[in-house]
């Protein structure tokens, strides 16, 4: 840390100036994290500037009569050892002047003012071009409107309004949960349908207008003013906005947070009303409008406005509750300070001033917000591209250029050209490009573990499943459940009265034909030949019927313990051929039938190294897999309902399937044979967790594969 001298050689340039704040400023006293700060509000631009107590003493003494030198000496006498240095006083004056908050008796340099205004204008338009999410166009000055409607605002944000809001909103989540499948079925097709886009735009505009009026009424309810109403760009879509910066002057952080939440409070209220309309009316225009309102209010509140990682309502609420003004800017500056101080070791870097507990929030916020912004923009790009490919690709490219490429370019330019690194340029360049090289090696050259996880169910070998061998009514269990059986032992006997009668008839018919043949053999050789053929056919039919009768008795195909679900219900029940009756459980002969997505089947076939299984009832015990058998062709049916979303599994199933096993995408089934020493599962069909370990490969290749699969699956190309 470098310490500036207490006296400055440039002091003579400002010592005799008689400054004062401009008339369009106001100062408010706030307490942030136990420390006193003073907020300067610029009513001309809506900006807020924070001053320390020492800085405030200097600014408060600026009356246009006393000189800067007199003010500095007075403040120094009052603060003693805590007095600011002349360099710090000069810096404060420079910053106030840069924001056009200061006026003196000296005629300002017109060329400097013009240059500064032109630079600000270029920065503003450049920001609008590069970051269209921040474009603002003022249209209306609604000060009088909100002053006249202040009584309504006080009612809405008072106890009556709170009671009304709770009565309307509280039942809505329960109703939404009960109708969740219908609400979310084909949501992208319904929202992005061509004939719905205009309706969606109108609903969006109306909801966002009411959202912004919510902010305005909240400010008015607590005595603030709304100087500006206009249009801004949010995710490439226009919507209204109000300038609620007057809330920064409120001393209570809870009031400031309530102003930030007011728009979401309005949207949640409207979303609840839209849900009630959607549940009440029949299919048609009104129901479509209600669904659009529900979707817009819900998504915008959860993903954008309510999320503090984006600089919308949730961000300002978090900053107010944490008592860290300008959280995003300070987090970015803090990371810059850390890099300059500890990596580049730049000369003249000042210590970063932060209150107790602020640094950890600043350290975490910047990277988390950056990653979330990119995730949201890419998610929007994929969502839009699923219906409109060109627009989705445009959003993705724009997001990568402005969110990733441009910041990296600025950082590299700073390292290569910034005067602050003049003496440490070699170290800064070496550290920067060394870090780039290290990241490149880690991503694309150094192998890393590669694996995928899925779910399965405890399964049995086919010869352990007891199935009916032909149609019939179960008559009796020949072996009590729970007893040990051997291979070939009879387990269940069924009966078929029709088959029984057929056997009697066939036997009698065969006997009749045999008697006829004995007579005709000596009297009519031609008739004997015909009868002989008929006997062959009758005997074949009798053999078939006899075989069917024999298959009414089911035998065990393996050795183990006989098990039947609800054995008391089995006698008298009709069993179709192949229907499952029970199991013969053999310790150690256990299979896990896993279902894997189509995206990962190629890895399992060609890059599999090993597989591991954990049973749900033994999550701390990992079982190795002896062998793997794949069912060659893909299918759209799960082996068990437990693997589908309705059964708590990870696979999305068709909402219209009553069995809950029909998947929306093709899946592949794989049988994993567990070793003989593996403990038997508690019950056939129990859940298991499977991990497939593949050959190691660099993380960059793994990330690229997953992104490519995501795009191909979402874009359906």
C-alpha cells in the first residue's frame, strides 16, 4: 500500500477556490453496516454519491464564501489525526467536479465541459449498443401524477393493501401445484406459437407498465418523488420504467427494499389473479391471455426481477439489505484491486476501503453474477432458437461477444497499454498470459475424470421370474411363499375348464378313430388310409392340448426362495400367458437394470472403463459391476415407474401416459450384473444409483460435447 503525502505540491491550484455544491443536489445521512455515510443525490442525473464523514465535513463547509484552504484547515482542526490530507481533498474536489456537482467562482473551461459531455454521450450510446439490456429512453415526467395519487399509494402499501395481497396470493401456490402438469405441458410451443406472439407482447407490456407503477407508488407512499418515466430494453424487448432513485434517500433500509420489491409484489398479485382466471374459464382467448400473464409474471419475477445476480429489482433489494450500495460496481473494483495489488503489484495502488463483512460479499458477488448472466442469456438463446433458430443464434452470439469477448479484450488492453502498469508491465504480461496458458492446458490437454450418472432399479434374472405358461385360472399354490425350492419344482397350478373338456373330447375322438381304423383295415383299404390321416391330425391336436394342460402347472426355473405378492389373492385369479406371478430369489444373483439417455449411449459403448452401483437402502456402500449387458435398440418405455418423474425419478415421461413409463425421448436399457457377494436388495424394483466411469479426457472436450448435445437436443437438428 502506498501512502500519499499529507501536503500536496498541487495545493496552490485549488487553495483559493470558493466552491459550493450545485442547487440540484441533496445530502442524506445513512448508516451502512454500523458506519455513518452521507449520500449526495444529483436530481439532474438521478445518480447517488457516497461520502465519508470527513468528506461530508468538507462538502458541508462549501458555501461559496470560504476558500478550500480555509475549509481544509477547519476540518483538520476538528478531526485532528483523522484529518484528510491535501491530496485526498484534491481528489474529492476532482470527483465532485467530474460529476458536475461543484461550482466555483472560476469560469469553467468550456472546452473541457464540451469534451466531458461528448465523452459521456459516447459512453452512453456505446453502452446502449454493446449492452442493449441497459438502454433507457425517457418519455414523461410524472411528478404531479404521483403527488395527486399519494393517498392511494399510502393505502396500497399500508395495512389494508397488505391484507388484500395476502388474501389473493396465498392460495395461488397450492392451486398451481395441483395443476402443475397441465400448466407446464408443451410450455415452449404454447408461449412461442406464432399466433400467440402478439398477445404475449401486449400482456408483457401491460404487466411491466403496472410493475413500474408499483415502484412509483411505493416511492410516493414514503414521501419520495418520481422524476422520470420512460422505456428501457430488457432482454431485447421494450418495457416501461420509472426512475425510483429517490428511494436511495430513505433512511430505513426496509423502505428502500420495499420500493425495490414493489414491482414484483404487483406482478405476483396479477399472476395470482391470472391463475384464478385460467382455472375458471374455458379454452379460448381469455384463457390464453391469462396463461400468458401467468407465464410472463412468473418467469420475469423468478429469473430476472427477483434474482439479485442481475441488476434489476432483486439486486437493489440485496444491496439495501446488506447495506452495500453499488454492490456490483464495488465488487468489480474489488477484484481489480486484488489483481493489481497481489498479482500485478502495480505501483500506487491504494488500499480498498470496505466496512466489516463487506469483502466476502464483494469477493463472491462478481463471479457469481457474471456466470449467472451468461447462463441466463444462453438459456434464452436456446429457448428462442427452439422455435426461431436465427434469432436464438443472434442472441447467443451477441451474449458471447458482449459478455465474454469484450471484457476479456478490455482486460488484455489494460495489461498491454495501461499507464498504471508502466513499471510492472513485464510482470503483468507474464502473469496474464501465464494464467491463460495454464487455463488452456487444464481445459484442453490435461485429462480429467469423465463419468455420467443415472438411475436404475434392482432387477432379477429372467429365470428367477415366475410367469404363467398359458392362460388359465390360478387354482392353488403348490409351495408356500418363503419356502426354498429347487429347479423344476412345481409352484402354482392353474385350471382351464374349456381345455379340460377339450382334452376329454380329443381323447374320445382319437379312441373312436383308432377303433374305426381297426375295422377298416381289413374291409376297406381306401377308407383306412383316410382314417389313418385323421388319426394323425387328432393325435397332434391332443398332444398340443396335453402340452397346454401340462403348462398349467408352473415350475421353478432356478433355485432359491419362492416369493409372491399377496398370495391370498392368487387363487381364482385369471392369469394370461407370460404374466408375472412371483419370484424365486437367489442370494447373489441380482441385476440392476439402468436406463441411460441417448446422448450417453455412445460413451457407454466405446469409452466405458468401469461401472459402480449404490442401492438406495445402502447409499454408503459402493458395489462393483461384474458385467454389462445392453439391450441393443433404444425404446421410449422405462422398465419401472420409479425411474419416471411421477415416481421420483430423473426421466421426463409423457403426462398422458397413465402408467407413467412412456418417455419423451429415446432411452437405452442396460443390465448390470452384481457380484455374488453383493447384498440382496430389500425388494425387487428398489431404486439404485449407477455411475459409469469413462476413459479420462480433458475438461474442455467434455464441456464441448455436452454443449453440442444440448444444442442438438433443444434445436432438434
